[in-house]
């Protein structure tokens, strides 16, 4: 006959194995419940319209009565209120990329994690405008003749609630005149 080995497991080992299996099952159920709760409660990032599939809207530039450059969105008139979150203007270089010449942003939270409550930034927006409650990330530089890109992020409020849009636009600047080049 072959040699017999003692494969007996002590009661303490059985308890440890049973508790380990129970803890693993509990962990799996907790993770599954947390993920499912997040999806059903709207906490998933994609529950915000435009967060996972960006929605774009046209941004345009124009010259005001006193020669200042202004930026706006044509769809603004369709909404009760617009709230600008971030905005940039960039000069398009020879490679076709925009080098930022003015960038502002409105923080939603303080460095301590507290919600920032400020007046919303409305449109139209004057080039280089100082706005309370915003951070100037790149101070405005002089506009020279050439091609420029406009971008940013905006919230709009209407009869059906709040929507989010990414702003996109291009314009040429030539001796104080502006021509929009949006497709």
C-alpha cells in the first residue's frame, strides 16, 4: 500500500477559510451594489448630457461699436440664460495648431473643496474682459492680423433644463475687421 499523509485541517483553518470566502462574497456584492447604485442614481459621469459624447456649438467673433472684439454663440437667443465655464482664444500657427493668447476659467470648487458661488459669466464676452470670480490663466495678448481659434465650455438653461456645450469657432482678424470662418 501507498504511504498515507495526514490531510486533516484544523477547526481554526476551516474557520479562516469560511470567513475568507464570506468576506470575498461580501466584497463582490458591495462593489456590485455600489456600481449599480451609481448608475441608477445618475452619479455616473455619462449621466450629464454632453459629458461622454460632447455636443458642440458654434462660437462667433464680431467687432463692437467701439472697435472691441466680442464673442458670442448664435444659439444663445434660444435659451433663458447662458453660463460660461471656460473660454480661450488662440492664434493658429503655421502647423495649424492654436497657441493660446487669452484663457479664462470659472472654478466650481475652492482648493479646499467648497463650492464656489459667484455670478455666472454671460455672453457676449469682450476680448480681455476682467470678470469677477474667474481665473485668468493666460492674460490677453494683442490681436495681430491672422487666423484665430475660439473654444470653451458653456452651460445653457432653457425650458427643458440645463444643457452643456463645447464651444468651437474660427475667425480671421485683419486690421480691426473680423470674418468668421466656421464651417
